[in-house]
C-alpha cells in the first residue's frame, strides 16, 4: 500500500518532527561533505512554507561511551543548515528534558530546531538503536506529526524512526518518497528490460541481492572482486585474485539458477601485486602469478552492449579497485555507459558506486542516486524495511 507523503499532512501551525539523515563526515568538528544536509532541504523548506514548525533530529556516527561524544555533536550540522536555509536554526544540545521542551514551546511558525545526536541515548543502554518504547513515545510527544526523511536508517528499527512512528501520525519526506519510488520500484514494478549491474569485493555481501535480482531482472552483470569467486566456481584460473573459497558452491548454485541471465567479465586488468605502481596487463585468462583488480576494455564493451535498450538500470558496486587510477577504467566505462543511455530510468544503489559517479562528475546524468547503502541493498533483496513499513499508509 502507498505511504503517506508530507504533502498529505496538515502542517499549518503544527509541530513537525522530522527524522533526517545528518550522518555527515566530519573532521576536527568540521563537516567535510554536506550532501546529506542539502538533500534534506526540500522537505524542510516545504514544511516551513506551510507554516509548520520543524523539529529535526538525527544520529551521527556510533556512540557507545561518553568519550565517543567528542566530535559527534549535531551543532555543526545546525550551523551549516542555517547557512543553507538563510535563516536562524536553533540548536538544542540535549536529546530530552526541560531545555528541549522549552525550546519547542517557544517556536513560531516557520522556525527550525535541531536537537542533539539521537545516539547519545545509547550510552546508558541502547535506547535509540534498541528502539526503546519509552524513548520513542517521549520523542513523539514533542510534536503533532512525524515526517521520516532518513532512508539511510530505514533498514533499522530505532526509537527515532519506528519508535516515533508507532505513536503518532507519520509520513514520508520527499527524499524517502524518492527512495520508495525508485529503489522499491526496481523490486516491485520495474519498466523492462531491467538490467542490474553489481560490483564490489564479496559475493557474501550481495548474496540476497543477487538472488532477488535474478528473479526480477532481465540481466545481471557482475564485476568487481566477487567476479573471481564466480570464476572459481566455473573452474577458471584466478591467479592470486580475491576469492571467497567458502562461497564457491554458492556461486555455482547462483550460476545454475541464473539460466544465462548472469553475465561475467570476459577480460581482466592484471598486476603482479596489489599496487598502483606496477605495470598492468590485460588478460582473458588470469595468469597464475597475477591478480585481477579491474574488468578489462572488452568487458566494458560487452556490458555497454548488454545495456542497450534497457528501460531500467540499477547499479551497485564498482567494477574494480577504482580508488587506484590504474584500476578505475572499468568503473568509469560502466558509469559512462549507464549515464549515456537514452530513455532509461538509471539508479545508483548508494555506497561506492554513488561515490564513484559523484567523483567522476556523472551524478547529474542519473535519474536517482540512493542515499542509503545498507538500506538500498536490503530493499533490493526484497526485505521489508522497518523505517518504511512504520510510515502511515495512505487512506
């Protein structure tokens, strides 16, 4: 059933709780990438335009001890948000109590408040990440309605998403809506042909995704380090390339189930050691004394050909060790091939592939780049995400 949207809520004069994903990278108290704050702006600005009072909360990193609090405050986020909105944002340095309640009581229509890192509640027992019912009920009591815009945590049942939503009318923010539409749409009702491209180091990280996508996709193209476990399952030479020996039988069964849908690389960029400074060679069979760290040009050509005519493409995971310049060409080639497709819905399922697309300057050429790595993968596995399931259904 469709979930309520923030546009379905009456927001005028309302205290609107918003679970955002402000888990931004920080160094010495300075935000090094504000993409997640920027991504939350449409929802925040819509609520303020409807005369709602915005009460924002988020986690930031893992917090298990008092010492972990250092560098994990949301104060820098509130300051950056104020700059981006061009208006004051009140920061409240606590997660509960009189100071927070008084700050909310003093809000006027259109005001924005950010309160402290929800994970600070995990120091004395896992109240936030353990979805403590009393904490969820308390946070819900601070507002009139709840908007969940944090897809990145949707695969976890926490007090700040499921706990709040259990006690109050809730809806999806614009960012969450996009994720449900695009990532959920791949699994539930894609426009065909649907081509999935999966990379990354390990088969074990993507077992559920591969199995589910083999059911729903028309083709599944595999690259990255997990390739060599599939090669080993076919009895092919892999040299000293990465392999999960305990997953070879699983790779065999996936190949059998695939009925020709699963397409593997046809050449590899090989090197003697894991280094960017040694000469590389292109091989169709990996030599015994070498390892493969990227797919080769013939594979990029093959994958580009397999993508032609696709109406929906989902990409998750790089084709090689793209952080090293000698082994980035496969990821760049695949990224370009997807970006240049005409009349296709193109989706990046978060993680390293999202970083690669942004780094390579192709972000604007994709229909959607997911904000949630782990959440995207679990959604692609066909799992029910607690953070999504807990949002109120449309009438």
